[in-house]
C-alpha cells in the first residue's frame, strides 16, 4: 500500500463512541489484593482490567456498602 501525500477528510464522520471512551485512572492496591486479582484473572482466563471492572460494576449495581471499623491502632477491620 502506498501512502499518499494528502488525504481528504472533509467528508469524515466523527467517531460516535469517542465521548464514551474510558479514561485511565491510577489506583494503588496492596500487594496481596493485586496478587489475589492476578491469580483469579489467570484462573478464570479473564483480563485483569476486565475482572476488576466487573467486580466494581457488581458493587455499583447491587449498591454494596463496605462495613468496617477502626481499632485503637488505626487498623481497619472489615465486617462480613
């Protein structure tokens, strides 16, 4: 295929999905949390990003709330 010197985009159509593209975010996770999801991702053969996204979507759709408390040394305790 030969590249042209000029391309005419005057009749181009804007990508209708461009406004709904995901944004990159940085979230710092503890090593044991990362290991857990990496292992689960490998076992289930689901890409890590997809797996974590599915977990968060499930929390959002089911209105899950974290129940936790702090001890005197400021360590968090998660209730089940």
